[in-house]
C-alpha cells in the first residue's frame, strides 16, 4: 500500500513508445524479484510470451490483458525501461524491437522457466534490433 501511494505521488509516469521493454510484478509481496516482461508495440498493445501448459506462445495483448492474463500477475503498474535525461525520464525504445516482436506473434515453442521464457523473448527482440543497427554503421 505504501509503495503504491509513493508511486502515485512521487513518480512521474513514463509512457512507452513502440519498442519499449515493459514489465509487471508477479506474486505480489511474496516474491519481490519475480516479474514478467514484454515489448510495447504501440496502440496500447504488448507482445509477450505466455506459458500455456508448457507451450510458449507469442501473443499480442492489450495493456490490461498484459496485467491480468493470469492469477499470479498481481502487479498494478506496467513499468517501462527508461533513462533519465536531465530531470526527465525518457523511454528506451527502438521501432525495430517492436517490429521483431510483431513478426513473432503466433509462434510457439516449448516453454522453459529458465531457458525459454518471457525474458529471453524480449532479449531476443532487443538483440536482433541491436545487430541490425550495428550493420547500418
């Protein structure tokens, strides 16, 4: 409750841009370091990997669905990866990350909590975008 009050009063929200990495908390206060990640692709849509009975599926959901897809998603906020420039936080985003995430929608793989999960999916989207940018130089 105090954390929520603090965030509502003291923190300026950062609005995601296409290609922003976003995260939500899992399991509430019970496991502080547990989270779920995805890629914001614009129009209030987030691409993520879900675990559907051992099958990792890449889905595109609304921000509300991202927060509430399953019972262990207990977060109230969607956090956006950002950097502070001067006194303002600016989202870290690259449209190529969003494009890569959108290209993956509908793909399925065997889900593994440690080696093939939502974090590795978002990392995959970032690495591909980063490599493409390097080749342009």
